[in-house]
């Protein structure tokens, strides 16, 4: 399953080996759009920080364990507030999906 909130796309699956972890998370920035590793690492750092600040608010009520991948779609480094809002919306979509699955 996936959801897209520009400039981030989130792809997730239920984790087949449920542990005490609610989500395993990875972040990806394409080398095709960002040739310099410095730029890719900067964007991934921003995405990790946005996830870290918002994960406890949304992911505490999950009933299943998930493997989640965040993919950066834009071709330029963007504003952090836009990136944070997109990740927050993706996490909200994941929580909504989890509630619908459990019904």
C-alpha cells in the first residue's frame, strides 16, 4: 500500500514478524535527482527529524507492526515545514489505514 503527499511518498506493508516495534522506517532520496551525496543526506536528515518529532503523536495507537519507506519526490531541496506537514499527513494516513484494517 502507498500514499502520496507531495513531496513525499510513503510505501508500507504489514511487518510479518511482529515485535514490540510499531514501525520499521527507511528514507530514500533518488540519486537521479540529487547527484551530490551531501544534498541527499541533508534531505534524509530533515525527513528523519520530521518523523522523529511526529511519530509518538500518531503511531502509539497502531494495532499491527509496519515496515514503512518514505521516498522524496521533489527535484529540489524544499522548505522543512512543507516536508514536515507531508510526513505528518502520511503518518496520519497510516494510522487511518490501521484502524480500517482492524474493523
